[in-house]
C-alpha cells in the first residue's frame, strides 16, 4: 500500500535519478557554451521566439541568459555565469565549462567507482585549495611600475578581446579600453564609461573621445560653440515650477486675477534664471526639461542651455568636468562649476552630440562604437564591456597570471601533487579535479581545430617539467611562452572562475533529491 | 408492491438541475465522487505510511554526510537546501498527515532553530513502531500512553547525562564554537567551517545579554550578496543596508570630524520635503502676494530643515523617507551626506547600533539625540553600480552585528544564510541553557539503552511501547551511519555495547571517518534543550496521529 503525499503533478526524483538529472543538465549547459571558448571559439546566433530579434554573441552569460531552461542544475549554472558577469565581467564561459567538467568527472567517480558524493566534495575542496594556492604563487604584481602595469592592462584587454568579435582590431580596442579604465582612477563603476553605438562606418572607426560626449543639442538659436565653458550642471524643474505644498489650489474670481498669477509665475521663472545667471556661467545643463520661456531667457543672457540630460548623463558630466550637480541656486560661492575648454556640437553618423573637450577632471569618458549592423554593434559593446570589467577589477587587484591554458596547467600540476599526498578515496576526486582543469586547454585546442591530445600532453609535460610560462599558442598551433607572447589574464578573473566553479559543482554534487512543484498555470483553470 | 429502493440519498446541497436537448430535466450532483472517507486500521496505516514517505525523503539529509535537495517552486525558482524545515515547507505536500509533519519541523525550527530533520525522522520512526504494535492488536491510545511514559524516562536519562559547559568561562567559548561547528557540519558552508562557526559565535556573543542569558535575534542581521566566494563572508560590527548616499557627489566614506571620537548620525523619520499636514486640507490662494509668500515659505522651509540638522552637529543623515531634489542639493552643499528610503527595521537597527534616537521631527533634533558610530562608508561590488552602505559601530554598549554572506551563486548564498541561522540558534540555545549532550547519535543511543532497560520493569502492555520507543530512538544513529556509508546495524550494536560497558554516553557514530567514536574528543555536541524538544515534539505528534481513526476528505474544487 502506498500513499500519495504530494499534490497533483508534483514530480519527484530520487537518489541516482536526481543526481543524474543534475549532472546531465549541468553538463549539457556546459557543452552548449563550450564551443565559444578561446580565440578560435565560435559565436552563437540566438533567435527570439516571441519577437524577430536575433542576437549574435560569443558571451557565455548572454547566451545562457537568453535560453529558457527548465533543468534545475542548468539554472544553477546560468546563475553562476550571471554572477560572474556582474562581478568580473568576463570568464562567464570558462566558469560554466569548468563546473560542467568538474561534474562530468564527479559523475564518473560516483557512477563507476561508487564513491560517496561527500567524499568527492572533500577531494574537490582539497584540490581547489591547492589550485588557488598555486595560482596565487604564479601571480605577478606589476602595479608598482605604472608603465609595466599599463602594459599588463593592455595585454589583459587583448587576451579578453581576442575571443570576441573585436579580435581583428584588438590592438586598437585594447588601447582604448585601457585608456578609458585608467581615466576612472580606480573607480570600478563602469557606468562612468558611456558606450555610444552608432550604425555605419567600420569597427575600426570606433574611438575613445578625448573629452566627453553628451547625446544632446544646445537650445535653438544658441551658438554651436562655447569656448572656455563654465558649466552649471543642474537637476531642477524649468518647465513650470510648481508650488510643492500639498493641496494648494489657486482660486480666482476674475480673468485679471489669472493674468496676474501668470505674470507671477513668469516672474518666478525669471527670478530662477536670474539666479542661475549669477553663477557666471556660459553653459547650463539640466537633467529635466527646459521649456521655451526659460530657454529663451538663457539665450538672452548668452547662456547656452541643454535640457533633459538624463541621470547618468548628468552624473558623468559632473565627473568629467568636475562640477557639482545643483538643485538650488542661492549660494553661488559654495558651488563648484564644471569647466572645460571647448563645447561644440558635432555630428557622428547621423546623430548630433555635444562634445566637451579639454575637461578638467575627466573621470568619465565616452567611447563611440561604429559598425555595420546592430548585431555587430551589440556584440562589440558586450565584448568591450567584458574587457572593461576585467580591467576595472584588475586596477583593484593588480596581480596577473598567464593565459592560453598556462594558469590551468600550473593549477593542475599543483592539484596532482596534492593528490599524491592525500590518502583515501578522496585522492581520486583530487585527481579528477586536475583532469577537469586540464579540460580547459583541451577545449581551447579543440575549438581551434588543433590536435588537442597531442598539444595538451606536450603542454602538460612542459608545465610539469617546471616550465611555468608554457601555454598554447593557438594562432600557430604549437606550444609557446605565454609571457613572451603577451597572453596575460587577470588573477581575479581566474581565481573567481575556479572558486565559483568549485562552489557550484559542490552545490550540485550534494543533491540527491529533486521535488518539482506543480507549475503555476497563470490563473488558467487546469 | 415494489420495495422502496435502498439507495443512499445523494447530497443534494450540491445538486443542479439541467435539461437535455429534448428539454427533459435531470439532476446533476456535483463532487459526489470526490468525497472520501477512511477509517479504522486502514486510516492509521495510511497515515503512518504517509509519514514514512515524508521521512524517507529528508532522512538522507541527516548528519554531516547528508545530502541536499533541489526544490523547484511553481514559478521555476530553485532552492537547494539541507534544512529539514525548509525542504518540508516547500515540498507542496497534499497529504494531511504529511502536513502535520511539516508543522512539526516548523515548530522545532521556531523553538530551537536546529534539528528540524531529526525530529521528523524520529516521529516517523515512532509511528513505524506503533504500526507494528497496532497490527499485534494493541490499542493505539495505549501505545501513545506508553510512548509518553517512555519519553519521560528518556528525557530523565538525557538530563542525567548532560555536561554543563558554562562552568569554565574560558572553555565555554570553545564549546560554543564546537557546537556551532556540529550544526554546520551537514551544510554546504562546511567548506569554510571554522569561519562560519566563528561568525555564529561572535555574532551571538556580541549581542547577548549575559545577565538575562538571552540573545535578541533582531540584533543579528543576515545579509547575503552574490559574488565572491563563501570564504569572503564576514561578520560586520554594525549594520549593512542596501542603499547608497542620495547624491552621487557625496563622499563615499564619512569619518569622524577632527577632535571628535565618532561620526554623528541623525536618524530621521520625516521627509526632506515641503510639509504635508495629515489633516485633510485645502489651501486656496487668491492673490499674487499670497502666491509669492507661499513660494518663499517653501524655500525657507527647506533651509530651515537643513539648518536644524546642521545645528544639531550631525555628520550623516539617515532618513526613512525621500528627499526633494532641492533638499538633496542643499544637503550636499552643506556637506551633509545623507541616505534616503531606509526601511523601518533597518532604521531601528541603526538606531540601536549608534545609540541614537529616531527623531520624527526636525524641530526635535538635538545633539543628544544623535547616534555615534566609527564610520559610515559605501562598498561597491563588481562591475555593476550596486552599492551597499556600512554603518560601522564604535565602542557603544548596545550592539548590532551583520553577518554578510557572499557566494558564487544565489542558491549557495540562500543556503548559507539558512545554515548560519541554524547555528546562530544553536549558540543561542547554549547561552540560554549551557547543558550539552553528545551528538552523532550518542544521546539517542543512551536514551534507547535507558528506555529498554526500563521496559522490563513495566507492567503489561507498556513493555511493548517502551521497547518500540527504544527502537525508534535507534533509528537516528542508524540513519546517520547509513548516510555516512557505514553498516547501520553493526555500528549501532558496537555503540550500544561500548556505552553500556563504559557507562558513558559519549560514544556516537563516527560520520566523518575520523577513527574515533568518542564524541567528547571529537567535540560533537548538541544543546540539551534541542534534543529534549525533539523527543517531546515527536512523541506528541505521534500521539496525535495515533488518535485519529477517521478521515473525511470533502470533495475539492476542480481548480
């Protein structure tokens, strides 16, 4: 006699089945993005089911975000890559692939060798500790020397970009990204770098503007050029400045009363503009709208006005020109004005921009991307975002490691050494971890159409023999010295990949039961 | 004459009259078939089986080698957890008896906070044993009574075998740490075992009230954030709120002013906006002068508000409500970093942490009412613009702490939070009642031995109930052994003989393969009140289920 304890349509998987479904889901996801890994990785075209939009991308997080998945383990990996994207910006594919490989190895251990999942976890913990320790040992810190550090940054950017659509112009974009990041002076908020995408032209035509671009125009009939600009950046209502006290109502018995009020309102606006002009400025940028009347008043006073510069725009402008964002105008002395040498209206493609050049502080900047199609632009933006993300993290944690499978091989070696001094069954799990790490260079080589078996074993021999800078030179299809080739990756990135992948695989390894509730049917009966 | 038909009259309250295509009326009685009734032995058996199925699901989560469950919500959200109460509450159980078990683990969770899996396993084991006795023909109530008596014996024995760890102050802290470790053993955070155990102990000791032996849980905030790794989790002395300074150009860190010992915090519950009287009102303006007056009034009001804050000497303003753009700028201009839209609960925590008063009106603001803290700063995460604000506590008497948990994905952060909550509970329980028993099933084995010894002294049917109770207690060490890949029967028998031979209750299951059964040496300890509660709750539930002999399930709506 069995008793039904679950409701209708509740699906339950137990023990081996549950574990299998977790493994299979995770491995499937990893396999899905595997082919995008590395400089010879391929892109994916994602077509939306509901709209005609399509995305062409190489970015693991973007791919995974766009596919609706049902398997719980797959969802864990998707979340993993999303977090990696938010934290570091790049390495979203690597982290997914590595945790997929870790689970694949674990599956073998559990299925074939009948090792308890917890023992596997124990082994993985030992292994990830050893791997991270080794990674830390080979990490190089060049932050003391600004020239070298800048060089490192450019190299990191190049490595990151080499697997993306920008790989053709990676030199240019690497320089561009490094320059942009250095301008932020240690700030990691990428919002301060504005990426403007304009259709037309070539990817090569993209540039980092020397000053700062704002996608706005001056008011009508105002001069298109302001030299030695003194800018007041404001966030204030210049449409109709309402009385804010709640429940106020104007009651008038006659038309003349209304006329008087209208005049008073105009006076009020005029007063405000008057106050603003006391700041001794020649440019006024407002986050909110500016109506015709105040705009005209500004023109009369010889002040150029810019309306409706959104939140980010105002914030970036404040950072670039060093002015305060102002909302009250009674106290001109206590207010820092933004300054720059020249503001001019320029046209890029078909769009008009205000270019603020010769800015004083320059802690925000604009990158203009040009490209033939929307998809190219979007993908270029994503790639650039990845590179910027990694670079900004590197400014915080300046250590670097070598790419091209080199860091993985060094870690794998350390893990193998750790395995030799581990007793019990968990040693097998430690070895498995090393194998999973070696899968990354294998996939790199496979994607490049090279003989991975041959190359990776040679790489292993080199690395285990003590050559700690050997890696795969995928353009020439042989082993190379990564330091000489300048294939450098951020230490933070690699560390996050190993840590996160180990944690995620541990989460999934611990599972032995899946209970799926009845899907909600959006209010429809049955 | 025809016999009157002896068909049961259908329940006509649910009946409707319909017509077929020819216009002839007929009666449809709805939901008749849905009504179910079970009674007698059959009902009991089905209950016990339901309990058994529930227990069989969470049984594998017990102990340091226990495994986790994935629960998928109706919306496809995923929870991965090892916590009995969480598993059961999200499992969407339909069976009534199964729901009782959910309640059971919930009440253990509310009372004690840990041992939610154990209590369900125990209850189901008791019911299993009861089923055998029922089949022998013993009356359920008699069994329940016998179980109650047995539970008393067990708890008496348990109480006798406790060790009070508070006798030695210096060792007490060590014990708290060990107990926290035991409770974390089965969770994912065992990866950074010491760190989380330390966090739990430090958090509780920071906020505990030694006089009253109580710990106010409201003062410990658990804040989680994806990114980084479990190892980066930390205990923060003060409060973290998911907010940033109201103006992008305000400084990212506020340190005490020169000559001052701390940052002065003004905690406000009034908005930096023109006043909005609560009484319904209407303000009619009829002349231009009035309009201008109103304008000036408005502006003065802003200045006045800022002046009040400024006069009080505050360095930072924390406000429950929003700011008007103008006020925001005035704050910036007056070098008053401010935070807006801070939730009520967080506001209270900040007030406690800084020993400040929550001020409802600008007029009431004064120097004495300001809070003091070491510093207030923003922390940034990753490449997004997400920021959080940390109010770091200075040397004040009242304490609040925040356990800040990081992890590589959402599921791990959530699970780490639950795990930490459990171990906080364990530590708190030890602060309240410092007696411990030994884990790894040692306490259960001791009780089981005591109960079965007592069994022979019972008269009549209670003997059976006692023996059954003892066997049910054995389930816990057996499950632990099974989950750890050991032979359950062999392990149990070894433990029993060892405990009897050496007259001690320190021998338990060696789940982690440390090569020793001595739980005292391995420092596997559980709070006494947690164990006691488990026994009491399980016995009570068992009695309740045994008393049911009739189940009527009325027809449900088809939706």
